[in-house]
C-alpha cells in the first residue's frame, strides 16, 4: 500500500472537515484514508473489455393502480382534535 496522503494533505482534510485531531487520531485517519485510496485504485485496475462498468442499475418504473381506500382510524383521530372547521382538523398555532 503506497501512502498517498501525506501530513500536509491530512491537515488540509482535517481543516476542511473542521476536525481537531490528536496525534493518535491523525495516524489512524491517515491509515484509513490511505487504505480507502488503495482500495479504489484496485477498482480502477479492473478492465472493462470495451464495455463501460456501471455499479448502479438503471431504475425500473413499475406502474401500479392507486385506488383510494377509506381510513379506518379516521373517526378515532377526529375525536382527538378539539377544533374542527369545514371538515379540516385544526391544531394549535404553536405546532
């Protein structure tokens, strides 16, 4: 594993992330970042053999028939509200 993250880069990352790192945390973060970059470099070595590699499948739309159904809990919910006006439930203004 080659070290790509040097002390200056680590300090800049910590500054951008607004982290105050102890010396032990700096060593651990540097090791973690270097291992991540090493992992991604291995992914870049994969040959696509003329095809582009995609890691995300294209979304598939599934149409469904939405039908309204009556809410069985509506009467009980309506009883919980102290005020109602024109079929709407009124909540206190502080909510």
